[in-house]
C-alpha cells in the first residue's frame, strides 16, 4: 500500500504561480511513475503531467505545456508540480497519483491516489 499526501494548493490570481507537493510513503519500491491530475466540478478527471520515477522523463497535457513543470526528489519520495502563469481555467482539485507501470495520461493506469488539494485561480 502506498499513501500519497498533496499540499501546496491555495487561492491565487491569474498570472501568479503555485507549487504543489506530493509525498509518498509506504510500499513505494514498486512505484515507476507519478502524475498529477485535476478535476473541476461537473467535469472528468483530466491528466496534467506525469514523470517516470527512475528516468525523470516527463509528459504534459497540451493545455499546460510551457506553464507547468513536474519534477521529483527521489530521496524524499516527493513529486512536485510547479505551476506558472495560472489561468482561471486551471481551477480544480489537483490529485497526485502513483503507479507501478510506465507513466501514462490515463486515470486507470494509476494504482494510488492522494486526497487532492484545491487550486483556485481568480481573474
């Protein structure tokens, strides 16, 4: 079992930045990829970014390319999401996910999920 805890969410104005953190604990040895998803009220849970735990290779949703950066700290079992130039459209609950397979943009490919952290961007 793996436990993921997100932090760093909050309320910001459009154009500002925010950095999310996700700390993993438990049986983390089988984690090969971690990712960030987000879900706005009444909408599907959408992929944001993913990272291969061992290689550091990253993949981003088109809507956040050039603005968001996913990174990891292997020693601390933590993944980050640096969000710059935030837009009101980025408002959502952001979820951290971990899986034992290669990084993916599909919800079904991840085995563990955090509780989510709210990000609200005002205009």
